[in-house]
């Protein structure tokens, strides 16, 4: 898991910093040597999609995704646990579908030997971000759902202890 | 079909499933029910993410994080304070003014609240301001953040409605200042009651003012570089966002020397996560929006809306009410993807400029960020000041009312949005 954490962060840091360097380099080169880098947009967009998927994965780990939890927070912990489970399960189902159909998209890109317009890279190198990101997210959601359910358990125990003391 | 799609979305949302996943699952279940093939959905998602213009999102998020770490926010506060601190209610004015200014760097509401609130909420409390009032004012001031350019929200709207982002940015300036002014007026009225308990700062001397100005100079330059670059025709809004990152790093490393090299990793990860949350919503919202258009749900809803009344003013009022309610439950990016396909045809039909539509829709969603139950700005303000959400929610009401007045002006007087971009001859 440690290795996965590191790999995830490394990919994110590398992609975002490369995007910034290419963007700045392109602006500078346009004004000082009057030459735009034709490949810059395409490369940045590919990095950006990877960055978004891997960032979304860390966001699941950190519980940073926006949601409306006011209603479920009002529920007693026992019921809340059920909804935490439902949310996790739903997310996993969605990501499994995305991984499956994403993989089909990649396969057809390989089959038709599609190339990106400016760089001539095989199209699947960009498309692979979809299934790869989805699988990573599935791992993170399983991890965070278990953590959150344990947290609810802990709260139930804590409130039971309080009652005993009283 | 529309009812199923929307019904499922709100059902999933209300049982605590993240917005992005709720949008995705609702769209996929509807796709299956109505016999669309599922094979297209990763391609629709990839196409919506892979847009160069949207790169402005991670860039502006990172620029905001960097400017905060670089110590620019505290220097702006000091600058505003030496000029305005001696007035009664001065700190309240400082809060609004600095928020407007910081918003011109960061492009996001919650980022503004986090950067300025950590400094100004404690400062207001020390000077005898009510803690709830201070937090509420800070949360409401964060609103200004997504209306004054550069704004992440405007980037998303511009991409979706296919209007010029540069023109949208310019159109947001005057409405942003009107909103700021409304907040200042309300705070002064509210503070009149307990004038006696407020500590006023002594008037600062000119050398003090000069040194604060000199110190804040590099921070003040940031919006000039961003907006000047865009309107001077040197860079696109997306490129400007990336240049702002480099500028922020330069100031943070070499001039203020407050960013350390080892913090850079954390800054890049945090900014990527912040941007990915928005992008993940955009990815699934685009599938939702695709279904709205392809399934002719959007057009039939637009027709229904137009059949209610042909009166332009009533239609605009209805839209405002819908956006305000939506803004209380969902974030700006998903609101654009859900409502723009439905409302934009109506807007064009009744002859309203899409730019004005973008500005007032964004104002609605901004107000939603400061209203319970899921106003992000309130959450951030509450976590900084440790004032319970419930108390801030009550104290924020007068500010919401003031914002609604500003919203009304901007909705019904298109010149407020269009005057500045037209003056600059922007198309």
C-alpha cells in the first residue's frame, strides 16, 4: 500500500509539474523565438487526464469528494453505517463499469491503430488513463469505505461506554 | 425520462453518495433503461476531460495554493489594514476588500475563505467583533471569489456554453464589486449597534503605509500579470493560469522566501486533488448532460419552461429561484452541466446575452456556497473559527439578503455585466 501511495503521488506531481513547464515554455518560446510548440497542447491534455484520474483516487482516500451528507449524518450510527456501505458499493459498481467499457475503448483504439494528430502517439496511451484510473479508484474506495465504517463502529462503542458510565 | 434521470440523481445525492458518482450512476441507469449502448460512455467522459481550456482549473487551484503559502494573503491584509483599519467597522471592510483582491488571484471561493479567514477572523474577534458575525462575513465574502476574474466557475461555463472566457471574465468585474459593496453596507449597518465595543486601530503613519505598499507590491502585481496578459492578447486564459503559477513560485521562492523546496511536493499533490474533485464531477456530469441533450430531455424541458410564460422578467425570476435552490445542494460545475443545456435555449429565445446569463447564474451558485446545508464557504469558515455551522448559518442571513439584492440588479440590468467588456471592445 505504501508503494501504491508513493506511485500515485509521484505520477500526480510529475504530470502537474510537466504541464506547468510545457505551458510556460510554450509562452516564452512564442514571444522570444516566435515559435510555438505544436505538440504542447496535446501532451498537456494527456497528462491532465492522468492527473485528474489519479487525483480523484487520492481524493477518495482523503474523503475529499463533495457530497450531501447532512441527512445521513442525522441518522443513528447503526443506520449511517448502512448508507456508508451503499455509497461505497455504488461508487465501486460505477467504477467497475467504467473500467470495463474503458478497456473496450482502449482495445478498439489499439485495433484501429489510432494515432494522436500532433505527436503521432498511439491513441491508447491516453485512453489507458480511464481503465487504469478506475481500477486505482476501486482500491481506494474499498479502503476508505472500510475505514469510515470502522469509524462509525468506534462511535457506537464510544456512546455505549458513555451510557455505562452514566 | 427526464423525471427518472433527475429523480435518480437526487435520490442518490440525498442518501450521501458523492455528487460525481450520483450523476454518473443516474445517467447510466437511465442509459440502460432507455436502450442506449453503454459502450460510448467512457468516450464521452474522456472527450469532456481532454479539453485544453480546462487545464486552467488545476493551474488556478495551484496558483491559489502557492499564493497563500508564499505569504501574499497576509501582506494584502496588512496593506488594506493600514489604509482602512482606523474606520469604524474597518476590519469588516478590509475583509471584503481583501477577499475581492485575493479572488482576483485564486479563482475559487473556498480557497479565498481559507487564505484570508485564517488571518482576519481571529483579527476581527480580537478587535471586539462577534465571532459568529466575523465567520459569516468571511463566508459571504468568499462568494465574490468566483465572480471576480479569474474564475474557475467561468472557465467551466465558458467551455460548456461556448462563449468567450475572456469576455466572461471582464463581465464579472462590475457585478463582483457590486456584491462586495452590498456586503460592506450590510456590515456597517449591523456594526452600528455595538459600535462602542469595537476597538479601532490608530491611524497609521505615511511611512507605515508606504512600507506596507512596498511589501505587498509583488502580490498586487499578480492580478495585473494574469488579467493584463489575457487582455493584452499575450496569452489565453488557460496559459495565464499557468503563468500565474510560475509567477507565484518566483515570488514565493526568491522574493518573500516563504515557500520551502520540500513543501513543493505537498503543494502539487494538494492542488491536483482539489482540481481532480472538480474534474471528476465534470467527467460524470458530461455523461449526464449528453443524455439530457441526446435524449431530447433538455429541449422538452425548455419548451415546458417557455410554455409557462413568455414574459422575460418572470422567466428570469424562475431561473434565479431554480439556481438558488440548486446552489444549496450541488456545486457550480455540476449545476452548469445540468442546467445550461436546458436553460441556454430559453435564454437565447427571450433575447438575453449568454454572457449575462453566465454572470447571474454564477452569482446564484456563489450565493449557494454561503447558504446551508452544504455551503462550502460556511464549512471552511466554521472549521477556521470553530463557530458551529448552525450559528454561522443564522448570522449569514443578512449577507445573503444583501447578495440577493445585488443578484437582482445584475439579472435585470444587463449593462452592469456588458458595459466593461463592450468598453474594451471585446467580442
